[in-house]
């Protein structure tokens, strides 16, 4: 499934993994969040509720562009840079292009929504 993150008139496409936890995340959509910087490595935001990680790996090492759920805090994480292995981190999907839309320092108000079939070519474009 593809979703779109929109902020300040720009958008970026996220391809969600075909996993139960990614489908659980997609059930929140549309979702308005305030992303904030965390350690110059990622943007994070609290989710309305925790996601079920029972069937997921204990953790993983995120790459640049990964969208993940951090179970200990219950938050969404979008990785602007790769990072070390972290227990409790579960990948939800990936941004393949246009990550610069989210890379500006400081807080960003974003809307995350399911992408319609007609607009699934959006990747970091102006909208």
C-alpha cells in the first residue's frame, strides 16, 4: 500500500510493507501529526495508540528513508539517516524519493493519508 505524507504544499510517497503492523498503522489514516526532530537522525511523532508488535522481530537497524514504529514510546519514526540496531523498532515502510520534504529542521505539521490509485506516482512532488 502507498500512503502520502503532505506538509507545506509538498508531498512524499511512502510504500508500506505488506505486514500486519503496517496495515494496523494504515487503519489510522488519514492522520494529522506534528513531527519533531530527534537526535538529528529522525523525525518522530506520537501515534493515537500503540501498534501490536507481538508478531514482529525484536528490533532492527533502520536505513535512511525508513518509516518505523518505536514500541517502547509508541511513536512513529521517519529516519533521515541510517541508525544503529534498536530493540523495539519495527519497520512499517520506506520512502524511496523526496525525503528532503521532511528534512527541514524543526517541527513539521504533516497529514498522512492513503494514496488514491490515480496519484500513486507522487514522489516528493509539489502539490
